[in-house]
C-alpha cells in the first residue's frame, strides 16, 4: 500500500491534464522489476480521484440539489441549483476532474498493452468508457479523439458529436469484455474497488464492464431503439459471454476507509450537512413507504425549542426560508463518515434496468419480481434489511407502472454521481413537485453549459460544437434526450 499512497498523493497534487509519468517512475521503483510504470500503480489513484469527485461534487453538490435530495438552508441568497439557477460554472470541476484522470487512464491502457496484460487493459477501457460517458452525458459534444494530446501539440482539440462518442465508448466496453481472462489473477496490488487480486477480482471487473454497457444501451433506447434493445437482449440471453451483476455481492462500491490516504471527500464531517436540508418530496415519500432507509439518511427535524418533531423536509425551490418555523431534517452524517461508500454501479440499478425493459415488453422476464429485487438490493447497499411487510404497503406494492419503477430507482441511485438526473432527463420520472419560485420557467435543466475556460481557450472549436448542438445553455438537449 505504500506505493499506492504516494501515487495518490502525486496524482492529486497534479493540477493539469499533463502526464504524471515522471512522478511514477520515481516513486514506484521495484528492485525486482524494470523501472517502468505498472498499470496497477495508476489504477488506484484513478479510482480514488474519480469516485471521490463523483460523490462529493457530482452528486452531493449538484445532482442532489437539482433532483430534490438536498436543499440549501438557511439560504445565502435567492439563487441555487435547487431553484434551477444554473451558470456555466456548474460543470468546471467535472470537466477538469474527468479529463485529468482520463489522461492517466490512457497511460494505464498503454502500460497494460506494453506489459501484455489483457485484464488491466480491459479495466482501462472500462474506465475510459465510463469517464467519457459521464462527460458527454452532462455536456453533449465534447473533445474526444483529439483530447488528452497536449503533449503532442494539440492544445485546442476538436469537439465531436455525442453519437460518435457513444459509438466509440460502447466499442470500448465490447472490446474490454472480450479481453478479460478470468483464469488469470491481477498480478499487482489489490485495487481499491474490489480489494482482491485473484481471478474473482477479474470476474467482478468483467461484470462491471457489462453492467455499465447495459446502462448506456438503456440510455440510447429511445434514440436508437432497434440497435440498443437488440444488443441488450443479446447480452441478457448470453450470460456466459456477457456476465453482469446478479446480486448485491457484485456491487461496484469503493470504500473510503478513513485511513490516509484513502480518506473521504469531507475532511471535516460537519461540512457534509452544514447549511443543507432534505426536501419535502424526499422525506415524505420515504415516510409514506415506512422505509427503513429514512433514519439512516436523515436526521429528525426540530421545533424552535430544538425539540425533535419527527422527519420533516423543506420545499425544494424555495427562495427564502422566512415562512419556516422549524429546522428541517438534515442529511445524516453517517452516510459520509468513513468507511464511506463511493458508488460506481450496483446490482440494484441492473435489476431496475431489467424491470423497466420487462415492463415495456422489450425483454423476457417478470417486471414485478425484478422491481422487488431492485428494492431489496437498494437497501442492501446501505446494509439495511428489507422489512418482511414492506411490499404490503399500498404505496409500494407493484402497480405495473414505469413511474413506480423509476421512483424506487431514484432512491436506489442515491449517492451515485449524476445518475438520478440523467434518468430523469431520459424518462421524466420521478414526478418532482414544482415550486413557484423556480427559475427557467420551472423546467429542469437538461445539460451543463460549457465552462468559461473552454469558451475562452478553445473558442473556434467550442463555437463549432455549439452550432452542431443548437446552443449552449441548460435547455439544449443532448443527442439521446428525445423525450
């Protein structure tokens, strides 16, 4: 772990997209090996950097506000993402973080090829697909083929369409699945995601690759229905070739142990819930379900005398809190305390993907059974047992509607980067209450505007992308968003 520690510190200290090769050559010297970068020395810093950003920045500071999970309180001003007030600053950290780590993912892929290690090559392809998908899903057209080539003199990369990028990243996942050799272990240190080196770790990574593939194919199911549904059926009908998550034991969750350098994104845990509350929609839905996740995710509200009054949220989208005569429920700190869970993807999401497709008659399978599996697995993420009478509640018993499947999926995606927001954009669910104080005519933003740095430093290619997409604002739909 010593090498991993210094690798993480070296990478986190980097402030640009440039390669960190020199640092690795200095700190990862093994007297029994050639002095070259191993793919494993890059893997753990990449995993740590991406997952921690996705928990802290993508979900906690952005998606949770847009999707009525978290509401600022007390309000510093009348603006905020919870009111759909979005500027071009919203995507700056995601742009910088993902492109920075993508540079290292490409180095990892090259190191794996040089070492003739197909498993690390497959993992690198998976991470590359996941990262580019995260970027294009929030921005639309982005630099792709010419990105990450500053050391080759390309400082102003051309943007490419989301359709081209999706075709490429789906190809990465297909290639990765074919590369895995589950008879061989990972030969270097255990990785932070699965914590193992043996063949089982390789099998877990392959399941993640194909589960991510399902997520992306579902996202295309309205814009390219024939191709995406055909591929989904091919995968689901051939588990030998395309293994996917089949239980909660397969969940891809990186645990921040709290032992340096694997600390949580909140060095001061009080900052996690400081000036934040939970929405009325979030709290009241879980109350109606008598859901055991509520006390794990939320604190009780208090009256003016600071006495507990049960779980009570605040309307998302409010402008000023002068009308509130109580202190609403806050996010519970235990969600962010070490050991903290950074969610990449879970079996619960896979079950809900299949439940939706079965409901629509696009795959074989029982939508209700898959719905129940998704709910139970969503609770298992947080080590909570499903109550024996949970599905006897009239608000939870399966009613054979997409709205119900997506509402449960909303809670299953809690703490999972941008996925709640992306699924809302794809389906329109869950049905979120619209406060009269919302900006943007009460319409949910459907993308991040490009960061100012991009507009200023790569103006010509930026303008080409804007012309191709039809605008650069929060209402410009990306290619797959056709509903």
